[in-house]
C-alpha cells in the first residue's frame, strides 16, 4: 500500500499545540512588559537624592560610644560625598560616605567620647552629584 502525496502531507502537517501557544503568549506578555518598563523609564524624570538618617544601634566602645546609623536615599539619583553630622550636647561627630545609590541604603558609624549614652541629633550636611 502506498500513501498518496496528500495523505503524507496531512500526516506530517501538525497544528500548534496548546503548550506552544501558551509559551508564545507568555513570551509576548514578557516582551510587552519589558517595553512598558523601558518606555516609562525613558519618559520619566528621575527624582533628586532625598536622604534620611535613622539610628540603628548605640553600643559602648573603649573610647566612649559608637552610634550606628543608616542613610537611606529615597530619590532616584545617587548622592556622592555625603557628609553627616551628629550632635550630643557640646560634642560633634561626623562621617562622610563616598556614595549612596538611588533607592539604596548605606551604613556608617559615629563615635562619641562622653561617659553618658548619647542620643544624638543627626543631620545631612550636604552631598554632591557623582
């Protein structure tokens, strides 16, 4: 028995399976999502650095007290050469961070030499654009 040409073509001609169709749709959704994210990033203006400081921990050290802090940047752009000051009574302590990324955090420590556990007032003195 020989198969006709038409029956051979029908035998080898397959339709698209459901799995292939689902993969194609998933790929299209991922592609459209990526295009949407890139388009929104291209047409939006990034926000400038917005720095906040929170106390993380206060611990004793050989020379007094160490105040661990976290500097958070809530802006889109990075901040470089960030200067931070802490005051407790008449004593001042300062630290400079090289870089705080946009939407990121950096940790630092301030040292106070007094005998009393410090509760310093913290502030950002300034920064520059990287």
